C-alpha cells in the first residue's frame, strides 16, 4: 500500500498539527452540532478516511450535474457493478443506501402470514422497519460468541417465515458466521423462504472475496445479498447501495422500491469508488489495526468483547451504558448508543489512527474510574 503519511493526512482531513486540528472536522452521526471538546467520533460505523481521493476530486467538478436526471449514467453503474460482481445486470438493484433494498426486500417477502426470522442482537433497523409496516419478527438468541446461531435459526423455520435476515459480519457484534456453514444453511431452506444476507461490513474482513454469498446467488438460490457504498467506500452521505439476487427476485425488489432513480453525484462517486482497490485495502488494514488495538486493551483491562471483523468492536465495559457513554464523552470520545438486549455493552467504531490514539488513552481511564 503506497499511501504515505502526507497523503494519509490529506485523506483523513488532518493537518500535521495533530489532534487539535482534527477536532472541528469530526462530528457525531446523530448530533446536530460538533461538541466543543470532541476529539474522536467512534459512534456511527462510518469510514473516517473516506471517500477515496479520486472520488473527492471527481465530485468537486460535478456539482453542475445536479439539475438533471441521470438515467444513462445510472444504467452504466449497474453494468459496472454487475461486471464487478460477475453477474448479469438483471441481478443488480440500486438503492438509496443498502437500507432501501433491505426494506424493499422485507416489503416484498413478508405479509400478515409471513414473518422475518433473525437474531436478537443484530441490526435493529430490520425489526424496526418490519414492525413499522405491521409485520412480525421472530428472534433467536445469538450464540455464546455473539454470532448468528444457524442451528437455532434452522429450528424456527416453518411456513410462517418468509425471510431470514442474516447480517454478516453482524452489527453491533461484528462477528461472522462461517461462510461454508452459511452456504449449507441457505441450501437447506424450503423453496419459498428467502435468505437476506447483509454484507454491509464484509469488505472490512480479511477473506471478503471467499466469504461473500454472491456465489450462491449465481447458482440461482433464493438468496439476496446487500452491499453498500456507505462503509468501506466512505460514502455514507451519498446514499448508495445495491442488492444482488436472482433476476426474478430482483424484479420483485424493484417493484417494492419507493424510487427508481438515484442522485447523479452518488452515481458518479460510486462508479469511481468501485475501482479504488488500493484505498479499500488501506481502510481494511486500518480497521484491522484498530480492532486489534481495542482487543488488546480489553485483554489488558479484563473486559469481555466479541471477536468482530468489521470496522467496530462490541465490548462489555462493566458499567451501565449511560455511565460509560457519559464518561467517554466527557473526555472527548463519542461512542454508539446502547443496543438491546445487551444494553450495557458498548460499540466502538474504529476511527483514524489519531482518533484511536485518543481512545487508547481515554478508555482505560474511564474503565478504571468506575468503582
Ligand atoms: C448492518 C447494516 N446494514 C445496513 C446498513 C445501512 O446502511 P446504508 O443504508 O447506508 O447502506 C447499516 C448502517 O449502519 C448497517 O449497519
């Protein structure tokens, strides 16, 4: 990887003066204003380095495009993604973030009789949306390693399950189920049950090419894989994502989408970002470095943590969540909200190297400060 320190500073928007300079550039995903003392935003599972330099460069000159619709370019992007994933274009559906294709899949494959089956400690937007449209969710607990428990899920499959949602790697735990076991699980599903695999964080893991379930889509199984430009591509604000599914399923997803057209800047950014392999490698390595730092701190402090592979770590700070969050924030570090059912565990997003240095100083102080 040949990003040198100067480039890295440019990438992360940092000046050589260090942390004091970075503070105004950071903001919390859910807060309107930047807190005065914020040194690190480790709350929102975004990519602190993105977007890639070439994407930034291209976007600078494209603002004049936004008075137009951009159907042709959008079609080209679908073609580009299809080539990238090794499928035909009728396998790809673009969405406003992967959220849109996830929600459209739920709309398409649940009903008053058909429920979503998923784990109790996973991406909460899925049950929230399902319940919001008046449909039901069946939960099974995650296993002892906080992974999706495929045997427990299998035992709950019946006529009432329309769709099984598996987040791999899982949010907020970061854990991954073994890809081969997931393939066996998917192959064992009844014909009318859809498996929805959310791979939002997969590209942060080391064996992402081996572990994707896209090969299963190619074989024509009832599998929908979702991907996003919000994470390793660093384009969360652009709202670009897509699903990869057999053509008949993709058609059904499209018919349940709210809007067929994407914003031109997002389309341009995604198209360029898809080719930024070196940048993605850099971000993948940084996420791993950050995870290892957090794992080591947990080991030193005697804290339990989930062995995650995404750009975040889920850990037990051994104090009430509100207390942990408040104490971290007082020292300038924003962390995520609490996640049921492990309400007192904390999710730490991996920030820039500089942010993680702040975390490494502040975290033990906070842990040791609690009686
Ligand atoms: C597991 C998971 N899936 C999907 C999303 C949705 O992301 P987006 O709509 O930005 O692609 C998120 C966002 O944080 C997520 O954590």
